[in-house]
C-alpha cells in the first residue's frame, strides 16, 4: 500500500485536525467497509471520484484505521486533486517567449 508522506505523519502522530484524503481501493474491495471505517472514525465519505478512488474526510486520529483496512491500495491527501489548468494564461499568440524576456 502506498501512503503519501503527510498521510504517514498523520497515521504515526495524529493531530486534532480533520484530513481530506483520497483513498484508492483494490478492484475486489468493498466500498461499504471503507464507508463503515470512515463513519466509525467520525468522518464522512464525501464522493466517489472514479478509478476506484474515494474522497473522505476523517479526523487525523482515524487515519490509522484507514491504513489497516483490507483492500486499500493508496492513501494521499486531497492536494492531488487540486492541480488544474491555469485558465488565466493566454495562449501563445506568436508574441515574445519567456526565453526572450529573460535575455
């Protein structure tokens, strides 16, 4: 199972915060077990985001329970979902390039 560094920190030294995490389950894993584990930890299953991944929110104290859940393939923070295309960048209209500006 893959755990991102922040998830390992939360598992080993939980704080008082609530963590938003992406949990990937194996193809044969039961999402109901994830749902029950999250609820037992005082969290919520927020959304199924595709590719056998779920967005959950749990107190950091519940992260260890998620890590011990059978069928978990990967757990990362939801920061992996925050990458998006910057729509404020204008398409290159044939003007000067960044390399030209650096000279």
